[in-house]
C-alpha cells in the first residue's frame, strides 16, 4: 500500500509554496540588528499566509509519529527511486516549482547558491561551501509526491515527549504518540545523554540528505545537513537532555551554518552558468559521480 494515498490534496500541499516555511522562520528568527520585515502585517492572525503555515504545522504535528518516521526511513533510505549525476540531481530539484509567484521568489537552485556563495565569501573551507550548496537537496522528496509536512518544517525528536519549544506545540495534542506511554515521557524510548545518533527525528529533507551524504562529507558538514531544521535545539536548547558531549561540540557548526541558510537572500541572484564549473569541481572532489535518490 502506498501510505500517502490516505492524504487529501489539501493535506499533501497546505502551503502555496515551500518558501512560506522559510518566510515564517525569518519572522520567528529575524536577523539580529535588522527589524523583521512587514512584521506587523505578518503578525496579523487573519493573514492567509499565517493560516496556511498553521495548517501546515497542524498536519506535521499530527502525522509525524514514531511509527510514521520508521516507515519513511524504511521507504526512502533504500535510495532506489532514481540515480543521476550530482549536477543533474540539482537541476532535478529545481523542477520543483510550486510557487504561485515565481517571478519574485528564488528557485531552489538560487537559494542553494546564495547560501553557498555567502559561505564562500566568508572564506570558509570548500566542504562547508559544498554543504551550503547541497543542504536542501533532500527536498526532492516533494518530487516523489511526499506531503510538504514530511519534507520541510522544523524537525524534532519522535519517540519521547514533544517539547513546547517546538513551534505550534499545541498541535502535538493531535499526535497519537502524545497519549502513548511508550513515547510521552521526557526520555521515551531514549535515555539521558544517549546522543542524537540514537534519536529518530521527525522525517524530512534533513535526515534524507544526511543519509545520502554520510559517507562523503566531513562530520561538521553532516551535522549541519542533518540538524539544520532542528530549531528547537539549535535555537532553543530544548533537547539538551538527549545530547552527548560530541553533539554539543558539533552543534557549534549547526549554529554557524544557520545564518547562511536564513539570511543569505540577496536581491541579485547568482549567475548559475558562471558558477557551475566551480561547483562541479567541488562535487567531483567530495561526492561520487552519481547520486542515488
Ligand atoms: Fe533546509
Ligand atoms: Fe535552506
């Protein structure tokens, strides 16, 4: 049985575009020293955008159960959907045009390149630049028909009590795990300081790409990829009790990465054609010739 069959089209795509999640993040975590743009307007609870983001999280928090995550891991970590050269995979991701207003918003490739170019401009090592360029590749899950709330959105551990520091925590009341005593205690199926490597995160583009890249990039890069949407930890420290010493060290990298992801949008889009050879060289240095999706 294809598990997604049970969702209606409205449940699969509550957002007009995946970018609405990023815009909501910018509202929640505005760049220091810069006023959040159109804050007044956005805080308006009648705003249709606010409503769709709320609905997105209602679905995300309702359906991301421990069992759901295990099922998705089993399904997608076989990487048997597609195989293609890395650059083609980037172009494939870029066919994900879900935006109602494609003229004003950046496409996926431009977001990736702006992130990586900002990292490069700050003189960071080349693997960090490549990480910026690849970090959202996991969004190809959307092209496989996956619901938006199983691809993007803040991630959080499943199998233990949901923190009220996760955005829209009230919707966790709708999640069956919240009343399942195996999963609704502070530690649930985990133990104190067990380390995030033993923790299942809500399913989405982070974990999927981490699993795709884990043999190829240095460990700080893998942490950045795997936990870049884990705002409840890297911004709110809500799950310290599951982290080990190594996680704590590595989260410095996750925090270093986050501003490039959130704040690197520039009105001048990068010229893909000019930069492509540089990125192809980087890919050839670190990644296999073809990627299995
Ligand atoms: Fe992302
Ligand atoms: Fe991103």
